[in-house]
């Protein structure tokens, strides 16, 4: 008789895990890193920034670059600078973050104290006391991604 409740709990656990796996099954992994929107949500710009900070704190730089940073930027950098070697970009970024420990703290300030401007596909967050940097995010599909820039794009000249 005790076996029935144990089997029921085990079946519920297994089915729950399968359900979580299916949650992101429609989105392919990038560079071998599977999407995990449960741990790193990207439904809003704030979610995406919080997820980026969490990925850095969790030392998941591969996740930060493959799933939370604008894909076109990452793909271009991997191709042009590293001959297709994603792990080299991960190493470079890991070293840069280790050499600049204030980066995560500052990103946390942007998240907590920042003034947000968000449209349908672009978002910006600013801090009143830091005039020369901002955080930019872009929506692609139903997910928000960090852009690799700190200043607004220069207006395109007509020519």
C-alpha cells in the first residue's frame, strides 16, 4: 500500500520535469546552451536585465552570451574574431568581467534605481548620476536581449 503514494509522487515529479523541458523545446539551443526561461526569464526588459545579472553571478557566461545577449552581435563576434569558436568569446568575456568587478554592481544599480523607457521592441534604462552610459535591450520574437552598447546609436545620415 505504501508503494502507491511513492509511485504517484515519482510520476508527478517525472511528468513535471518533462513539462519544464517542453516549455523551451520550441527554441533551439544556441552554441550548445539550452534555453532556460524558468531560471532566466526574458518576458520584459527588466526580467532580461535581472536574468543577465543572475547569469553573471551564477558564472553562466555561456548562457549570458548564447541566450541573453543580442544574437546577431554574438554571432558576428564569434565569426569575425574567433573563427567560429564560441568558447573563446566566453573566455574573453569571463576575463573582462573578472577584471571589472564593478560591472555587475553597476548593472544591479541600473535594474534597481534606473529610469526605464520601453517601447514595443526597444528599451533603455538610465541612471541619473551616470550620464555617459545606459543599458539597451531589444525584443526579438517574444524575448528581450541585452544589446552590446552603452550609448544611443548615432542617427543615420541620409545619403
